[in-house]
């Protein structure tokens, strides 16, 4: 998969799960009938949020984003639907395309690490899943973001 497809897929997934969580919160707090929406959408959104953030770092390093753009990409995961806006904006500005840029002789250690991940994609996928699961577990131990 290309960096554009990976990033777009995760940006949309994060936005959709945000909408589902907001709908669940509406039913829980405004209607006051059930918590099921929050109980189901909350963990799913948490996984999508963490996956988006990890992919943002990897793809941002690969695509040569500035620190400011990388931080903005991470911050876009917080307001609802901002990940889709960010993905479209970065693509429009030429910061996200169909080719992976990291090579073995890339100038930074971070880009060389991304190159290793791309060459060892099976291990990278396993590592990504383990990282998402571990970070999700930590988040579940910490509790929900609001009381």
C-alpha cells in the first residue's frame, strides 16, 4: 500500500469512529437511554485513534514533513473529522503522495528506520498491531479521557 492510501484509510476510519462515538455520547447524555453506543464505539475509536497517530509519525517521517506538520497531523486526531481535513490539505500541498521516500541511504536515522519497516513489512505489521494493542491496553488502564 502507498503512504497516501494508508494515511487516507486511517484518517477516514478515525473520523468515522469519532462520529460513532459522538452518536453514542448523544444517546447516553442527551437522550439518557443507554450507554451501549459509548461502550462499543469508545474502544473502537481508541484503536483507530492510536493507529492513526502511529501511522502519522511513520508516514510523516517518510514523506519528510516538518515537525510542525507532524504535530498538526497528530493534533488533528483530537477534534472530530479533522483527520480528513488534514489528509486532504497535506495531499493538496504536495506533502503526501503515492511513493514511499525512505531509502537505506536516507539522511536521517528515522527515515532509515522507516525503510527497514518497508523492507520487512510482515514484521512491521506485527509490530504495528502489537504497538496499537499495547497502547490501547495502557489507555484502558488509564481510564476514559473524561470522568
